[in-house]
C-alpha cells in the first residue's frame, strides 16, 4: 500500500509555488502578532509553515500525517537551523492533535476538502481546544464549493532536459463526494518515461455551510487578509 501523496509530493512545489505566493503573503499578515504560537493543520511540504515561522515570533506546531509530504517539510527545516528550535512537526492526523500549550491562531490552507462532515466536526473541536480565548482561525476559501465535475486542466514545466506535465480533474463520486485526480508524465529528451496518477476523495463545502459549522463549534466571523476567511473563538 502506498502512502497518500506518494506521487504528488515530488511535484508539489514545482506546480504549487506560483499559486501559493498570494496565500503566503496573506497568512504572514494574519499571524504577525501571534506571540503565543500558531498551529498549522495540513502543513504539506512546508511552503506555508516557513512563511508562518518567518512572520510570527512564537512557537509553531505543523501537523502533517503524510510521510512523503513530511519528508519535504523536514528537508526545508534542515536548511533553516534558525527555525528548528521553534517549529515542531507533528506526524499525526489533525483530529487527534493535543497540544502541550494553547496558541493564538490555527491556520488551515488547502486541506479542508480532505475532511468529511463527520471529521470536520472533530477538527473544529481540536481547533477550539487548541486556541487561547479569542484566538484566530484562518483558512483559504474552500474550492470547489460543490461536487460538480471539474473539466481536465493541464500544465507543464521544464527542469533541465526533463518536461513535467500534469493534468487535474474532478468527477462526482456520489453522496457529495468529488473524486480529484492528478496525472503526471515525465518526458526526458523527448522520450516519454514515468507516468503516475493519484486520486483523493474530496468533500466540498460552501462558505455558508462553513460559517454554520463554525458558529455551532463556538466561533464567530472575524476580519482576515484578502484571500483568507477568519473566525475567532468566542
């Protein structure tokens, strides 16, 4: 059995970095005053983790259960000895997190779609229990918001003599689930080589549904930098 994201992890930064930069800037603004620390759920390869650590003077807890993604995150920290005393990587499911201290903010970027409604309820409980009173929860806007089909979209990047092609699509899988797929193809010197494919089941949620869930979980809407949604613990 392969680890989740076993293929995606090696290509993630190549294709994600150009799209993550606006989010990184917004997150940096959101956590700048969080002296008592930040919890990041779904840290992935650490693109946003490093941004948080550079912007925030407090302790950082970065949760990433997928070993392939976590390997890139740890490599990133290996190059930043200045951050190693403040960033703790937690290799566990987000719904099982129990922090040793409470933090000023919880950050969720590009990860909520992986949670079913039942698991989202557990996630909100963990967020609530991890935050100081009045603490901030921020996340990017949930996309897609519905389980409608996503037409295939393609991209390509060149690294040395190798060309990396990606195709992304989504198909409804029933009961509000959207099956997302990523297909990767590597061509070296015009000779096609490796082809890999990864799928995950996603659980779309609209902003209105998200507001309702978080209201029930004890949060109220709050201001957040452009591109992010914010709530504070009541």
